[in-house]
C-alpha cells in the first residue's frame, strides 16, 4: 500500500497529445509525474488519434505564429530523440478569393513574422498544381514550411520518452474523484494518488471532471467526420508528387474551412475534411450519423467535385474524431479559479496538435508556479465574463 501514498510533483489527467507533452516537460525537468488515461493505449476515442495532422505557421493571430516558431524546433528535438520521422514538409496552400479578408490577414501576419510564403495568382496556381481546379477569382497563399505531422507516431514517441525520463504512464484508469487540497488527491477506478499539482487535459471529458470542483467551462464537444477520397489515378495527389496540404477559406458552399492532406495514410486515398461537426456526447460518439453529418459530407463532395477533379466525389472511408471548442476558438490555459494547484488545458480542437509542444511547456510552467514563457491573456478563463459566479 505504500505506493498509494507516494507523493507526485504532478498528476496529468488525459494522455492525448497535450497531456503527453505536459508530462514530457515535467519529466524532462526531473519532476515526479504520473500520466493517467481512462482508456487503454492506443485508442481512438478522443482527439489525438489517427496518422496525420497539418502543421503550419499560417494563422491570422501573431501569437500562434510566434508560438509555432518554438513548436517547430521542439518537434525536431522529439524527432531526434525518438530517431523517427514525425514531420514531413509539403507546404501548406491556402485557397480563397483574392479579396478574402482572412487570407489577407494571414498573409500580413506571415510577412510581419518573417515566415517564408508565396502569393500565387490563378495562373501560377494552375501551373504549379494542375490537378486543382479553381473557381473564378480564387488565388493561393503557399506557406513553405507547412506540412504533415505523423500523429500516432508522435504520441507513441512521447509516451516512450516520458517513461524513459522516469515518468509513469497508467492507462485503463478512469478518474472517478478529485479532492482539492495540498496535496490534491486523485481517485481512479484502480486506486488513489496524491500530488502537489494536478493538470487536467481531458479533452471532451474536461467539464465532467471540473463540475464537482465548482467550475464549468464554455466548451462545445463536436463529432467530426474524417473523410478519405479515392484517387482516380493512384498517387496523383500524393506527397511523392509534391502535392501540398491545403485549406480552403471562405468558400461559397462552406461556412467553415475545408482542409486536406496529400495521400499517404491509406494508399490511393486523400484526406479531405470539413473543419466543423455536430454536437456529441463523448460517451456516445459511435451513435448513428445525424442528418447534419450527411450535410457536411455533401458540402465536402461538392468541394471535391469542383476543386479536386482527380478524386472520386464520394468518400471511400469515413472515420470520426472528437473536437472540443471554445466560443472564440482559442485555447484555455489557466489555473482553476479557486484551486491554484489545479491547472486546466482545454479547447484545442482543430488546431491544437501542432501547438502541443509549447502548450505542454506552458501547462508545466503553470503547474510549477513558474513565469509563463508566453503572454497568456488570450487563453485565460476570465475572458468569458458571461460565465458568471454560478459557473466558477
């Protein structure tokens, strides 16, 4: 029983990419860390599974572009430590109408931050990427350092690194109770643990853990369709043909972004997805598709038919992923309003994976009461004044 009374410097709940990078930074700084995961690893129930994610510096906000500079070097460091490729540079092509305000803002941010990019006219796009069909007036912005992160490999590399650095990873242990205090006590389906600090990176399960602690965050959990489309000629949209990752901004048919990655995960299939989904309980993510699911796929089919003529316009494979979003699309990186040794990282979905090295560093700094490396104003809970006292 002595092991149960062992005091950790930190416990991290949730072994998705954010929790893994947080535990990695703690272990790297010789902290005694326990990483808890409710499902057996690897699993596909949350937001960090699958083989690929886009990595990019292209953002409307300067602060994300600035954070990404450090993220790229941390990804390279993890690659070096793991001895396996985790990133492939393909370029990221942003497509939109010439007058699209978001496209203009992103281009201004890249220019201000000194990030290499190229503005491509319709004619230049046709020459560079002949298997993209453009609507009249569409132009491109190519961010050269954009590319693909190999997500499942990255998770495995981090979990291995945490263990090698002396951290402990327990999967198949669901947290059933958190008792605040010094130390904080975390009770799971197997046993109880104590730590000086607690970091919650539980994705769509975040509010289930926070409600008993008197807090509820404005998080929306969505089920996203992850669609793969058959190439008519195998390899025509592949990495080997120098086809880039892409994002379609402000397209007439689609209120939300459409994004795609060159074919690699499944031979002859290209990943093209809609950056939106439908409200879903994370416990019931495998329920039958809602009507709006079908609408989303219909939007994607129209995009593929109009813009990517060398793909079959119906998805060949459809998988699911959970998103956890905040109202403004920015992360929550903050301490619990009442318990300052409980730290919360939430609301990462759709763009958190690439930023996880720096997010993990920030959550480590908050948990150890260090001065954060970045201005956390955009990520504080207090930016949601409508929460009121009842929620905190």
